C-alpha cells in the first residue's frame, strides 16, 4: 500500500489536493501493533469493521454521536457557512 500511495503522490496528485491516504479494514485490530508499524506516518489508517451488528439502540446512539461530532467540526471550520 505504501508503494501505491507514493506512486499516487508522485504521478497522479493534483496541485490543490491533499496527500493520498490508505485505509485497511480489519475484523480486529491491536493498537500496539498499529503504533509499532507506524502506519500513520505513511498515510495508512486501520479501521475495524463489525462482523455482527450491535443492537439497534447502540447503532443509533453511535450514529447520532458521529453526526453531532461532524456538525461541531463543521461549525468550528473557518470555511463553514452561516446558513447551517
């Protein structure tokens, strides 16, 4: 993945684009291993996916929390509009 991200950075990135990132989806992850591999330095991120859905209430709670967090980030952004 590092090779691919470096190739994108060198040959396919537009001047106004941020550096490319890679995402590895795993059924389980260990934070210590991720830190030792120093993947974040390469623009590679590891995300855990669920193999079984949690109860509906837990899913709704996480979704509402994510929406609230995104709204806070957007309203704190210097480019946010006044119309929200």
